[in-house]
């Protein structure tokens, strides 16, 4: 056990580690039966597959979606967390943050599932993150209220969550109307008769779209748990997980070369070995990553941190040569430089094309050292999400299949909604943005009902909209309250 942790640890730390990992996997399990119900609703209500066939098939493709995911969404979620807690994730506050995020998300997801309401796991997690950040700023000395929240990242993610349901509604409706013009076969636009399966070619289309949504859901939503698990491991076992131990010597040399090439862009700063200069740079860049507003000291601080990264990596041929403390330090410096470059780009500070290219190269090289997902983490999350898909799906399926429109779901409506959902999620995945499978698909079905003039059940839509509106504030309150309580308990254990 000691070799796994890279040194002796207390029993309290071991308990917290396994409890946090269990909670993260529980979140993905709940996510499986809460969100994936949307993917199987269309094939079940069109009698394309039996419920058992549908959930097993969807669970398999969720599993494969997680395994083949890039990790971009995982680190996009991590970037939403308060900078102070990311940099000190192994502290008591870091543990309390993880527990608060996961518990509040699980509580809200289970509650909305029990009521049969399609709510968003992405919304729950982001609301919890904001709540943790607000409470952290309230109880931390020297911080203004709200200062701990990465508002820039929250804004980007909130826009993706806000726009994607609108895209689902409009695009699915337009796709259905286009299909009516292009594909004249009336069988596609009829509701199922009894429990008779549709014609084989229609079954093929619906199974394909169900597969696509399930795979896309796994590749996007599965990464949320992966990112949090990696954060847990980085905080508890920095000797093993702070940096990518598989990074070759050539990779380290490439980072040093990119760092040296980008150094003129940052300008001259104090010597990278100056401890006081590093402390000042830590404080300045933490402020910059939170506010997104550069000052005269920002570029100097980036010069110091960039120099510190090059100095550290230039003295070793392998990450394994670093002590656990050094690995945590290097990871911190890499994170500050990498995210600092992203903030500079967003603020439009760098104007010259060559300078932008040099910084982009450096950021790309640095990400390879810190943004990695272990295979066993992917497998654990994939299993949890896949198993979750096979249980508890019926409550949400009934709402999606029966209570959105006034008439029975037709084959074309189901296919249109799922095609739009899988495409939208896939695009968001490419940009590293977490989106809501639930909202995209349920909005897509509503869009097809509106386009088909089938009528919409106002009571159901009102309840879904109410859950959509309340999720963020409710999870902000849950996250902040659980963080405060968790901080008290965790500090006592540690």
C-alpha cells in the first residue's frame, strides 16, 4: 500500500480516497440510468427493440464511448473548479470540494429521477461547482465573495448548456420537415400499431441513432467522472498521478524547447529559482485565472513560471526522477502556464501571429504532461456508466416517450431527435464542452412534435422547464452547504 501512495499515509487519508472514488463511480452509475434513458426511449416506444435489448445495447455503447473518449471534456470540467482548490486538491478543502460536488449532484439526480423529470447531470455538476466556489470565497480570508469561481469557464459552459436545447428543438423539427420532403414513404411517419416492430429498414435507422446517442453520451458525460477521479488521484497520490510517468525523455526535451521558444513572448522576469518571485507569480496567476483580467505583473509572472518549468524539466530525463513534492510543484507550474496562455488568448492580449503560434505550441506540449486519463480509470467509469444504464431507466423513458407530445412518437420523430442529439453531443465533445444529453434529446422530441403539429403536453413541458430552471440554483445551494459541512468533517478526519 505504501508503494502505491508513494510514501506513508494515514488511515484517514486512505478512507477519504476510497470514499471519494466510490462517490465518483456512484455519480456515473446514477448518470447512467438517469441520462441514458433518453437514448433508449425512442427505440422502446417505437417497438424497435424490447426494453431489455435496448438498455443492454445502450449500456454497451456507453461503455465503448467512455473508453474511446479524448479526455477534453474531463479537463474542461476540472477547469471550472476554483483555481485555489485545484492547486491544493490534496488539502482538506480539496477533499471537501470533491465530496460536495459529487454528493450534491447525486442527490439532485436521484430526486429528479424519482419524479421522472429529465434533468441535466451537467447542470447539477456545474451548479455544485459554483456553490463550492462561492462558499470557499466566503469562508477564506483575503477573498471577496465570488472570487473563487472561474466565471469565464462557467460562462462558456453555461452558454453551451443554454444553446444546445434550442439547437435540439429547432434542428430536430427542421430535420423532420426535410425528411418529409425527401423520403416519401408514409410508413416512416406513422405511429407504431400495437407492439408490431417497424419495417426492417426503419428498425435499422432507429437502432443506429440509439447507438449514436449512447456512444456520444458515454464519450461526453463519462468524462465528467473521469476528470474528478483524476483530480482525486492527483491530490492523494501525487507521486504516481501528478505528472504523466509515461512521458518519454524526448517529450520533456520538446517541452523545454517550446518553453524557451515562447520565453521572449512573456518578456524578462526574475530568475526562475527565486523562491519569492515564484510565490508572487503563484498569487498573481491564481488571480488572473479567476478574473481573466491581466495586469502589468501577469506577463512577468508567466515568465517566472515558464522558466521554472524549463529549469525543472531540463535537469531530468524522466519524470520518475522527481520526488513526490517536486512532481506536485511542477504540475502546479505547468497548470498555471497552460491556463494562463488560454486566458491570454481569450483576453486578446497577444496580437502577433508568431507569438500566438509559439504559445499554442507550448500549451500543446504542456498538456501532454498533465492532461492524461489512466486506462483503469476509463474502464471503471465505463463499467459504472454502462451498469447504470441497465437499471432504473423506466421513469425517465415514460416521460420522454409518452408525456412530451400529445400523440404517439413516430419512427421519423424518434430518428430525427436522436440524429440531432448525437451530432450536437459529438460537436460539443470535439470542443471539450459538457452538454446535456437529456435536454438536447427531450427538446428534439418536442421540436418534432411541434413541427408535426402533434401537440405538446404543457404540464410535462412546464415540469421539465421548472427542473431545468431550478437545477442550477438548487445545486449551488446544495454544493455550498455540503462543502462547508464537508470541510469541517474532513479536517477532523485528517
